[in-house]
């Protein structure tokens, strides 16, 4: 028999569910907005939620669910991605709060505030959604560049963020103010800045929080206890901005590896613990750790990780199953189980490199590079094999204004095997990370080509 799960965890109509420019929005007001937005939704089943305001995104998401529609959450919005998405869902329309939205789909604008202020008042009644209801497709870019759709049912999403709250130590009877720096359309942002507060009775903040001043302003506008959902790139920005940092209860980071040095600096600056989340679009969040205390990750309860769950004995990948993971999924990382649901990560399987018969991973090398005092950001890059058969050499890009290349090289020699020493190391003003802090291999390849690196006085 199908079970039904409440749309939100705010059982009192007066409990605050969102902060919009410092103004509280109660659960009753939110449900009223949801009910009134339903009347404006297009007839189409698939809706691309392009609301940049996090509260608008939440209202659109919930109105779509109550109306039985499916939200489309692509990882990018390039013209090619939208064309491919339209092939996947020909009836797709875009609901946006952007006046200059360039997405080439039929568009429905998010109504202005005046629409909601004049709209009908509804009795406070929390809708219940079938746990098996398909509520969203979250897309990743496949190896061919064609977006791959991942189904998300209501029950799986709810179980995921309920366990996230438990893993992070967030208490159900406290209304934490959740401030996010990650777009709501990104899987981590979708889970932790939208669904985490919605399901657990917390409150989210609506405004943009990308730049350091915006993040501090968003934190200062909401009451304690505050939880900052962020990424390494935003933490670096905050720590380098020399701004007064509001008091927070906790920081949560994901999307890119977090160096121990940055974790320590962030905890010291905020005087608050920093926890890191591990997961994927396919699986959702599956583990957490506090990097200043341990390199090991703790698996979410009710999840199982094992090698070779498939019949193919040659498959050496780890597979995750159970809990909110509805279908067993392979992990694309090199994982070492250490016992009692704990494990170590050794980088992406695709990041494993072999030089002169010796093996390492880009994640391992990046860890040591970013652990050097004075290195603000850094990344190794493995160029493609040369047609001539000559062995390709690793290179590295570093943001380290106060260090000389020779100093970086000397420290690296003490940490990594000589076979993996980068030649050259190139200093840059910044690395072209995306808005979630990731640095795709293709972006580094483009940077390498753009810089056309050759031997110089600043190259080791």
C-alpha cells in the first residue's frame, strides 16, 4: 500500500519556513503561496524550475508536486543542453523569475508579489504526497555530453534529507536558519538548501549568496542558530575578504575536495565545526565527516556499500544500496572500507594515473598541493597521451601569490613520488572553477591551451 508523506515538516502555521530579505515567511503564508501558484502553472507535465530566488524555487517546486507535475533540474543551461532536454521532455516549459531569461523553452513568469498579496487566502492544511510520486529529474552530463536524467521520488528525497539532519546533528525541535551558497538546481543545493529545511521544519534564506559580502549579509539577516551550506570556493572567498563573520552553528561543505588546511582555517575563523558531505547526483548524499578530526567518512545509516554487487566478477567498483538509494548504484571513486560503515576516498576512478609503472590519483596529488601553506588553490592536470608515444608529464596550476615556484616544488618533493612531480608548475591568478566550486578536466585542458605554457623563469 502506498504511503503518503507531508509536504513540509512545519506542523504549526506560525513556524517560520523562509526568510526573504530579512522578512519571515510562515508555513501558513507559504502554503497559501503554493496553492495560489498552482492556478498559474502551465498544463504541461514537465517544468524547468529556473527560479534563482530560493523561496520562489521552493514555492514552484511544491506547487508542481501538489499539481502532479515533474521538475526538471539540468546541471547547466547552455543552448545545447536545453535542446537535448527538450528532446527528453518535448512538453517542457520554463517557469522563471528572471526578466531576461534566455532559455529557449515556452516560458511562464513567476508572479509578482502583488499577485500573492491579492490572491485568495486558504485554510492551513498540509498536502500529503505519495512516497512513490516522481517529483524531479536531476541531470548530469554524460561522457558524450548528453544530459543523463536521474529520477527522484518524493519518498527517497525525504529519507535522504531526514538522515542528513541526523548525520549533521541537527535537532528537530530547533528552527535552524539555513543559508546556502549553492544553486537550488544543483543536487547538493537542492537537497541541503531546499529540502533539508522543508522536510525537517527549518527555515531557508531566499536571496543570492555567492560573493563574500552577500553571504555575510544573508547570515546577518537571519536569527541564530545559523547553518552555512557552502563549498570550498565560497569558504576561500569568505576567509580572504577580511569581513566580520556572523556567528554560525555549523558549516557544511560539498561539491569539491576540501583541503585540511582550509577546513582548519574555516573552523578557526567561524569558531564553529565544519562537516563535509559525500554523494552524487545518482545516489544523493551518502556519507559525512569532519575533516579536521578524521579522513574517514561515515556512511548514512541503512546504507550498504560493497564491492561487486553485480554478477560481473571483474567489476571492482563499490556499489551503494539500501535506505534512500532505491536502485543499487556503482560509485565512480576509489574507495577503501575501514570497517563499521566507515571508509576512505582515494579519488575518482577516472583520476587514477599510471606513470612509469607507479600509480596515484589526481585527488591525492591535489590534496598535497593544497595542503602547502601559502597555496590558496591548486590543481594537477594530466594532458592526453602524445601520438608520438612520448610519456605525457603532469603539470599543475597554483594560486599562491606569496610563494615562489621553487618553494612549492621543494615542499612537493617531500610529499609525493618523483614520478608525479609536475613539470611545469604554472602560477595563475585564479582557477576557473564553476559556481559550485568544481574544476572539470575539460576546463583545465582549455586553460592549458589558452596559456600555451612554455618554459619560462616562472616555471619549474
